[in-house]
């Protein structure tokens, strides 16, 4: 189990969720995915209604479940994820209340956007961490 922090070294990030997901797409589809607490901007040519999507994800008392391919396609419409949590689990999700502090204990992968400044990725699968380390230029191991 490792957790990494991905930055770009500059003041602005030049990558987003779609880049992270593309990096792990060979293993990402082995998991069931869900989105929590998302705030984002969309690309100008996207038909994504950001407020409606954020409300759909954030207003629920349960997980916004999505398969990997749909999440990859959806993320291509994002200009920038400001804050968001993207969690994955090899089993089936249940609708128990999710405590944000328990994400790394309960899930196999946790990808988090932090205030448009950096991303963290926790994974119980070492391959995911290695794929990200070999793709992004500024990666710090947190644990």
C-alpha cells in the first residue's frame, strides 16, 4: 500500500483526472468506481452541465457509482477538477455511510484532487503506483 502526491513543479497543473485514468486504464477496469465530493470546470466544447453533475454527485447520501470506461469518457469533458475524490474497490459497493477519513482503509484505490494544486493517489496495487511514477515527472511518495 502506497500513497503518492503528483504535482507538476509549476504554479499550474498541466494534467488532470483524464491523464491519471489513461495512465492506469489497463488495470483501472478491474475495479468498481465511485465519485465523491466533486467540484470542477468543464471544457467549453463539452455538453456537460457542471452544476447539475456536481449536484448529482454531491447531494447524494450514497456513492455516485460509475464504471471505469464511463468515468474515463466523462473525465475527458473536464477542463479541471478543483476538488474531488474517486474511489475504487474490487468487490461490490454497499450503501453504507462513507466516512471520508476511512477511504484508504475501505477502498483499494483513492484518487483525490486537492484545491487545483496537486493530486494524491493511494493504492493497494503497487502496479498503479508504478505506472503513475513512470508517467508523471514530479511524484512524491507519502507512505
